C-alpha cells in the first residue's frame, strides 16, 4: 500500500518539475506559482501519509502518531493551495484577489492550528500507521480532529469540481480536456477517498467495522485521483508545445525538396550541435537559411520563364494561386541551376517577390517546396511543355 501512496506523490512531483521548468517566470506569475505550490503540496501529502514516513517521523520526534497532525496539516495546506489556485484562475482586481487569498490562508491556518491543538489535548499513545482514522474515530478530541481535516479537504475538492465544471463549458481544446481530467480526479478524491473515509469513521461511531474502506480502498483511490489531476494540470501546459514541435517536424520534412535545391546558395552559418536542437529550433534555422538563399538567387530569376510557365499552368486548368507557385518553382529551379553553374544572370531580371516571402511563417515556403515536386497537368493529363522544358522558348505561331 505504501507503494501506491508514494506513486501518487511521484505523479504530483513529476508534474511540479515539468511546470517549473522556468522558476523565475513561475515566481512572477501568480497563477503559475499557485498551480506549482498546489501540486508540490499534494506530493508532500502523499509522502507524509505513507506508513514508512509516518514511522520515521514518529521515531524522529519521539511522539507517537505525530505524523498524523503533520499529514493533516499538509493536507490542509494542499486544500488551501487549491482554493488559492481557483481564486487566481478566476482573476479580478488585484486587491480583491489578495484579500480572498489572505482569508483562505487564514481560515486553513486556523483549521491546522485546531487540528494540532486537538491532537495535543488527546495525546494518543498507541501508534497507528495505517488505521489511525478508524482506530481513534470515537476518541474525544481525535474524533473532532479527524472530522475537521476531512471537512476542510472536502470543501476544497468540491469547490475545485464546481469551478472546473463551469469553466469546462466555456473553453475548448486542451484546456477543456485538462479541466475535465481535474474534475474526474477531484470527484474520485471525493468519492473514492473521502467518502470511503467518512463511511469507515461513521461506521465506527455506530459500532460497526468498515476499516477496510479507510485502509484498503481510500489510498489507491487517492493515488489514482492524483494521477488524473496531474494529467489535467499538465495537459494544457504541455500539449500545445508538443503539437507545435510535431508540426515543426512535419514542416521541416516538407521543406526538404526546397532546401535541397537552394541550400548550396545559402550563406547562413550552420546551427551549433544541430542534433540536439528542438524541432521548432531546427525549423526556424532552416527557414532563415532558405530565405537567405532566396535572396542570393534573386538576381538569377528569369521572369520571362516565370510568365511562360504561369500561362501554361493556367491553360492547363490550375488556379491562379497554384499557377503562380508552379511558375515560381520553375523560375527558382532555373535560378539555382544558373547559380551553381556560375552563369550570367538573365537579361532584365528586375525585382520580384516570391509568394513565400510575402507571408509570415513557413506556410509559404512549404507551398513552394510542394510546387517543386508537383507540376500541374494539362487537361489531357500530360505535363505542359513549358514545365517539361523550362528553358524552351515559346513556339512561333504557325503561319499558313
């Protein structure tokens, strides 16, 4: 059972590490800081609640069951952090947010002080590492202590459920999915952990023995709830960057034909330790290098060739946009050939802006790369002559 409890703490711990990749930024953002604190305190609750930790704390302090108020105090701190997180999520005037945060901290501070006082008044001398809640459920002062910590935690989880359910109807995407996971985790905490604890304690009050709910059912339910909540906290933060890196990998691969054509003309220095670059960094470097190569090849652009290929593509049924891309691809291919052969630039090259340089991002470059590998077909399914041989001069009109 200790393994399951430590597993819950590990889930929260890993989540806190992933969310605090930039500690300075986290400290400046109240929402990020409160999220991180809630998760860290959740991890500490699981660590403190594990029987080996309880035994170590009891031995270290020399006070039987001292680990109980420590764990309950950590649980109160976690519940308080959850409510503070909700307050920061809701936002509003800074003075109002600060006032609500201070009231929440004060309320749970008093609750923790009451738990410690009740424990001191009871002075339980029989060490219980796994069933303290039920063993002392009918003991004066400890009975109230147990009820207080459960009620404090229940209030926080119930508020978390209600707020996340409300916001889940107002947002979309990964944030909605994350909120739903948090709701599932909080509900599992309420039903699987807290209801099991309440039932076992009340059973003791009525002279029945349902300790198994508290000792066998509640811990794994709490660990599973922690897993779901951790996933809910992480998903909105990690999924967008993961998807962005995935798109960067796809675009990087789709730019390969264009890079193979213009790469020799680029003067951009290679990226340091390229194999360790993230996909978005790789894509950014390739985008810069391709634009640099396009500038270098601009003097070799043959606009008469571009116009001929564009007209042939339009005659073959291409849309104006696709015809432009096809013509630019043919012109760029010839420019790269001339530059590699150190040939003279064509006469009257003039100035021209490629479509890829008129749009932001890599979308234009990707379209150009695709045009390099997909020439338009004529109505009869053949490749237009202007594309089959870009250097071919237009045929003279036949005079009868």
